[in-house]
C-alpha cells in the first residue's frame, strides 16, 4: 500500500509541476463567498522542483522490491 501511495504522490507532484510551468498565475476564489479573490503566482523554482521530486519518487517506486514490502507488518 505504501508503494502505491508514493507512486500516486510522485505522479501528482509531476502534474502540478507541469501545470505551474504552463500557467503564470491563478486566481483563488474563497469557498464561503467572503472576501475577494486572491492571485497566486508560483516562484520560478517551484515547477522544476516539483517535477524533479516527483520523478525521483516515481523512479524510487520502480526500484523498490515487492517482496521486501510484503514482509512489513
């Protein structure tokens, strides 16, 4: 189960990193309707850090043996 979680987290990090490369800013609207919208702009290092961290996590998923993971309680 942990192995699948790390694969999903790696894929999610890569997808968010690619999205941050594509967009310049995002407008966040409050759920409850109070207050105005806020503009979110990611720093320049964020997309590349998310893509590389996600890629390392995905590669780690494929390098873990399945037999050793079954022995954990």
